[in-house]
C-alpha cells in the first residue's frame, strides 16, 4: 500500500488575543490550529487486499439446439450461498419455464413444480433436495431440481455449476 502525503498550507497566524498584561493566548488550542496538517490517504495500489467472497460460476445450456446442432451456453456468476437458482436466472434474463410454466408458475413459492432444471455438473455445490422437490420430482431423474428450491453455493464453497434448462424438452 502506498500513501500520499498532503501538507496543507500554514495558516497565517492570527493576532494574539490577549487581555490586559497576559502574554499567553486565551486558548491553548490556537497552538494546534496553527500547526501544519499532515494527512495520509491510501491510494490505488497493487497490494490491495484480495476479496475472499466465494463465487459460483454457472453455465446454462439452452433448451434448443441452434442451426449448427449445438446447444447455446449462457454464463453467469453468483456469490456463494446468496441466491436461489431461479433468482440468478431471472437476474440474467434466462428463461426458466416452458409454455405451461410461463403462464401457470407459482412465482417461486414451491407449489407448481414447473421450474425444472437439470444439474449436469456441480451438484455438490448446491443444497440438498427439499421436501417440495422430493414431492414434485419423485419420479424424475435424480439430477433434476426445482430452481426455486435450489440454493447456489453454501457461502463457503466455490466452483462451477452447469445447468440444462428445460430438460424435459431436450431430445435424447
Ligand atoms: S416456481 Fe413454482 S415450484 Fe418453483
């Protein structure tokens, strides 16, 4: 860290305020007021402390293949343990729902079962399936999750999570 030293100019000394035969200023604070000011200010430096907030990198594989047969991939990142997958997708304007879900989803309340995603990679960076998921995804592959129930990270871990959007629409 480096410092910038700022010497402010010496103020002109005001006339001594004395009364009668008193040779001393009325207030001793005039001594400190007339001293040059010395201040230190931290400046930009390459030695700034590194932020240690763990982050999760996410990749979202699009539900439909492009003309070249490849699935589009969108990327995002999130502070570990801070947000639900549904919120991260909404923040990044990534469509989560199929046609029915767009119209009938419960807004993240865990009562519609339409916010399905597939966790392709990074399952260990997410919370365990909730009771709501156990109910709605009982007969679905274990890699499927409800985005409104899925917390991305646990505040301490970091890594990469790969999500398949609308796995129920993906042709095998
Ligand atoms: S949005 Fe309804 S269960 Fe997730």
